[in-house]
C-alpha cells in the first residue's frame, strides 16, 4: 500500500540515527529508526520478533561495522512497539508497510534480517516483492513443519484465536482498550539477563522471561499479540521459489523448533548458508557477537557479489 505522507523526523536531521514515522494509506502510523550518514546506500532492514520492538536491534546497530558502508533501518512492526495499531494485522499488512517505508526512503532493494516472526516476515516479503529483496538473514526462523513444544501447540490452536481477535477488535473499535502499555527496552533487558547469567543465575529461567505471555501482554495490545501468534503458525511460501541469497542462523538447542527439521526445510532455498549457534532461541541475547560477525561476514560477501554482478552487465 503506498504511503499517504512522506516520513516525518522525530529527531534532528543532522543526527546519523534518526527516529522517523510514516503514516500509511489506511492511517496506521509506522515507527522506525534509520542509520544513514548521507545519501541512501545499500540498506539492511532489521525486523524484530513476536511481542518485541526495534530495541531488539539497538545493540547491533551501535556495534556493527556495517555502519561504515550500509544504511541500517529498524522497524517497529505494525501493532508492536511505537507502531500501535488495533486493526487488522498480518503478513499482508507487515509486508505492505515495509514496501511503503522502503519506497518513501528511496531504497529500490534491501537485505532483510529478522528474528523469529521477523524472519518469517522477511521470507514472506521476498515472495511478495521479489524485486525488492536482495538478500535475507533469517535468525531462528519459525518454519511450521519444524515447530515443537509450546509453539507447535499454538499452531494447532490457531483456529480458536480468530473469534477472540474479532471480539477484541470490535471492543477496540468502540474505544475500549488499554490506554497505556508498559515500555520494553530489550537492549536493557539483554544487559541485565547476561549479567545475571554471568553471576551464576539460572539461564533457563532468565531466558523464559522473553517468552512470558504476561510480559508480552503488558507491552503489546491484546489483539495485535493474538494476530502475531496466528502469523507465527502460518505456512510460508514455497522456499524453492525464492531466488535471493539467504543466511540462516539456527539455534542448536532451540526450545521452539527442531533444529534438524529446520535445517532440512531451509535446504529448499536455492542459495542458503546455515550457521549453527549454541542458543535456546534468543540468539540476539545469547550470542550477540557471533550473530553480528556472521551477518557482517555474509553482508560483506553480498556486497562483493553485487559489485561483480554490476561489472558483468
């Protein structure tokens, strides 16, 4: 859906990392931040997971060497973070929002990196807008056939969520909804979690907070949360039809999906490099440096491939 307005700046335009907002054609306000020191360059779009927000990527943006040669765009997905929305939400809306933001910022193509639900959205975007996706970085993607544990149960219960979403949206339309949502700073939460684990705290219990429905519902509108849960259980497009290069980071000890099944499914991509990391699912929290290095190395290769392609035309 084309945007109805150009982006607005919530920070000084002289700053290198600016907070911006775009009003979509249906009135939804989409919040995002853009690291862009000058004219548009190649861009890496960073997508967070379920009941998360763009602060998932604050540490990455602050530390990555890609800042020297790439623009970095991190988004609050519709319905989460500062992109509060209580209407219809799903893959079509998220992908349309991303396309609108890229168009508004002058990027014809982008590499999309996403964690969990964000990885699934990246795959869906590449299928819907093949000309706009120049590469995918999938961090712990949630492939339906590989889901285990609680995520598998959620996928099976998806039909029951529909009536609840309809009721919540009807109440929201009448003005009945929470007026205030708790803020969630994932960079701060990650710092605290790592410090407590390093001090001998129980890693499993500390990481379980990231998947707590109680915390999720404190920070995310109920209707948006349920619609995101529905989306996680959706079947993704045929992976063999996605021709862009893919980097997949897979947790060896995932609590939400079977790593072996996930890797077998990822092999359907025509061009996919898989990197295994020792983690339970929260790779940005548990393995931030390994994740950052893998993305930097792969994006460096993507830059070289793009330059070689230009020379051979």
